[in-house]
């Protein structure tokens, strides 16, 4: 019996080898040991939560209480499974404080279920109202002159476009261009953001089109979307560009005028930009006007203006007046080119284009003189001093090359 209690693995008793008067006692000890072992095994399984196990033999009265506990735990497990399936009508009445805690949990779950059901009903009703509103929106906007486009702000999915948009999306390239622009603006929109307006340009098959787009965050069916209302402002933009050209362009040559050039110079100085200022003076323009007439002089001026455009697509070429030009070029746009060498090349090109007479003789040499001032980001000189410095360098160059000019 000591081995049964403390060392069950070695507990042995050969009852058949006992004397006759002790055999009944031996069989009783074996029965008791077996009952203890069954009780120990059942208790161990219950402590580990193992309920699907063989139970002790029916005649093991020692295990009756544990068997009752096993049945209770099995029933409790079944009740928990029913709760997991949504049956909140389960109750426990036979486990004291545990019953109170379990029943309170069920009551809370039932309350939350009912609350969620009410919320779901509200959400479904709101969804139906939203869908009706969206359908009405589609009907109202179908024939509006404005472009109405709806995109998913995360995926870029095309959710809606009114009839006006569909009628003008004549090519995949144009459509892709439109939606790329819209997604660039839409991704930054948040639920709490105020509507905002932007301007952008589309390149259609025939011309540029200018638009003002106003963006609104919106719930569109199941999507977080951005509604884009586009207004075609091409006519207004073209009129503005025409007025801007009149204000900033030199009408004779098409390059910028003095006003725009000085304005740009002041802005670059205020922003502490690094750039080069090139002052250019046409050689012999007065002689050309006096001898060959102003029509020839105008051709000469236009030739120089066109030539200066070859310095860089990013250069700001301005006609200061008469025979004087100014070119502004930022450091980042020079791309490692030396300005003196580049200007010498343009000057030689201009000389080669000199006007010739009927017999091929050169009537006058086309040429130009230039002065360059490199302005650093640490510059403290005002615009007029920088321009005067470039003018002085131009005159030094003109004097040095005086002998090259001939009639």
C-alpha cells in the first residue's frame, strides 16, 4: 500500500501466492490499489483539462466525486461552446462564485450583442440612405457642364465619371493623364480636410487644356473617395497668357522685356540664388539701321534674339532695349558649360550669318559683345550694380575686339 501511494510504478502484490487465509486480504488490497490508481489518473487528467478520457470502473466508489466533477466540467464545456456560437441564454446554477461570474459575463455579452445589432441596423439604414444619395448624385451630375470624377483615394480606382467627362475621354493616354493628375492631389486628402482647389494642364490630341479642380473627401458606397469637380478654364488661361505676354514679352522679338528681366533678377537675388548675368550688346546696329534701313536692323535684332535662346532652354533671355540684351542663367542649369566659350561660339555663328550683297560680298559684319558676372549665393550687391558691372565688362570686350568689326 505504501508503494501504491508513493511509488505506484513498483507496486506489486501476487495475491495467488499468499496463504489461503491471506488471499482474501490480498485481493482486497489489489482492489483498493486499483481504485487509488484510477482516482489518481482521473484527478491528473482533470487538472490538465483533459475531459475526453476513459472513466474509472463503475464499482470504484472512491472516484464517484471526481466522476461527478468530470460530468460537470463536460457540461460546462458544452455550455461554453454554445455561448461561442451565440447562445447567450445559458446559465450555471451549481458552481457558486464561478456561476455568478459566468452568468454576469453572459449578460454582458447579450447586452453587447443587442447593442451591436442596433448599431448594425443603424449602419444598414445609413448605407441605404447613402446609396440613394449617391444614385441621386449620379442623376443630377450626369449632364452638368463641369467634369465630375470620383476616385478611390488609396487605390486610384475609377468610381464615377459623369457624362461630360466620358464624352471627352477620347483616348487612353488622355484618360490616364487625367487620372494621374487627380490621384496626385487625392492621396493627400483626409476626412477632416477642407475642400481645396488646384490648377493643372492636360495635353489633348489638339491643344493644351487648363482646368481648375476642387477636391472633396467623400464616402462613396464602400470606398474612401475623393470627388473632383473640374472646371475648364482654358479660355480664361489663354487670355491671361496673352495679357502676360503683353506685359512681360518684347513684342518685336518674342523674348522677355526689360520689366520681366529686372523683376526676375531681383527675385533671384532675394532668394540667394547662384546664377550668371550676361550683358550683351549688338555691334553696329546703328550703322545697319542708317545704311540698310530699320527693316534690316529688325532682322538683325531677331537673329540675335533667336541665337541667345541656344544658350539654354532654362535661360531667361530679355531685351533691355535697342541693341542690348540680358541673359540670366541659374547655376544648376549650366550643366558644367563654360559661358565665355559658349558665347564665343554663338558670336562666331552670328558672324558667319553676316548679310551679303548680290556678288557675295559681306555688306557688314554681324557680331555681338558680352560681359559676364557670376553671382554667388553670398552676394550682397544690388541689381543695378551687378548690371553695371556686366555692362563695363561688355565694353571692355567691345574695345578689345574693335578691329574685328568692319563695314
